[in-house]
């Protein structure tokens, strides 16, 4: 494993993650023997706007029912379980983190979705799947950890079937001002590989995909976060820790408060923007 990969694992992995999630569920009064994927959403959808963004992206892409999906950078498997439960998809997830994959597989077992979702350790730049294997390849906020984006998108094109969809939500560079660190995806500036939206868009097109839909999703993310903050302040939720029993802070570790505050500030002042895109692999031509 490269040094950069080792540092990335150190940034993301937090020992005892499953135990903390289960404890949070119990604190909310959830029965661990009858969990649903919705119960897990506060913790297993640790990207901006969480489950609501996953739902919006799936609707934006018009995910075909029953699709065979690859989730690259699958984390704890929240989006994969949503696609399986809502659209009847069969989802394979790949992530660099052994802990994330282990927890994701257990959470799928606990929610009865192990038959339609599976997660394995792997490198996004060397996808261990056959050519033209998936109907949909899906990524949510993962390319900011990858410097060689052309190699990433070349691999995605390879495993997509002709006519298949590449669906993404990504954080991108905004106004060019330096970011405050740490953030959820990087402890230091050298670990962050954000591209500006048009450069990212061009890289995907240059890899051979045809654009179907593209939109800036920043305003929705900012509005949702501010509404959530106002609701939490009004209710006094979170107690002395400032966090509810179940949330993305369980994944972000000891620096969760700083990472979340910096991420919010970076977005509020225009340093980071968010996009959603849908692209298609052209059909073979005779």
C-alpha cells in the first residue's frame, strides 16, 4: 500500500465504529433485531446532506429499477442500501477501508439487505471487476481524495456497460480561496485533491462519457444544514456534547466538531461547491 493510501486510511478509520453506531441506535430506542436502512441514515450517509442528497441524486439520475450498481468509495454502505431497498438494485461497494467494509456488511445483515448489497476492500484506481459489468456506477464525494482522476474515470468507463450510467455527487473547488482544515475528507491540504466543477466535468467527458444532466447542488446543501442547525438549537438536542446519539460525528472521530465546522464555513464563503452529474456510456456502434 502506498504512503498516501496509508495516510488516507489513518484519516478515515476509527476503531470501534460498529460498537458506537449500535450504541447510538440503542440510545434512540431502536431494536437491533428489526433495523431498517432508514434507521441507519443519520450515521451511514456521511456526505453532505446525507440521505436527502442520496435520494435527490437517485431521482435526478432516474436510476432504473433492478440495476446492477457499483458504488465506488462506498463507506458504510448507506447509499447502497438505499438503492437496494428503494429501487431493487443489486449493489457492490468498494472502499479502501477494511473497517468501513466490515461495518457496511454487518449493517446490511442487520437490515436484511445482505442479499442485495456487498462490500469489499479495493482500490478505486484498480477496480477488480470485469469490463462492461455494471448498469450504473455511483460515487458520492470520493474523488477529492484522488489525485489521478483521469485514471479513476477511465476505470469507471471500463466497468460500465454500453448505455450504462455514471452518477455522481462531488465536492469541488469554488472561489479559489484556501480551505480551512481539517475537513471530513482530509486532515491536511496535501490530502485534498479538489477540482473545480468545469475541470471535473471535462475529465469525465474526456474519459468517454456523454453528459445527460448536471447541476450545482450547493444551495440545497447549505439550506438543509442551516435548517437542521436551527432545529437542533431550538430543541436543545445533543446535550453537552453538541451531538445526537447517532450521526456522522461517529465516523469523523475526535476531530468531528472541527471537521464539520470547517466544512460548513468553507461552503458558506464559497470555497467549496457541490455538483451532481449524470453521464452515459455510449452504445457500441457498428
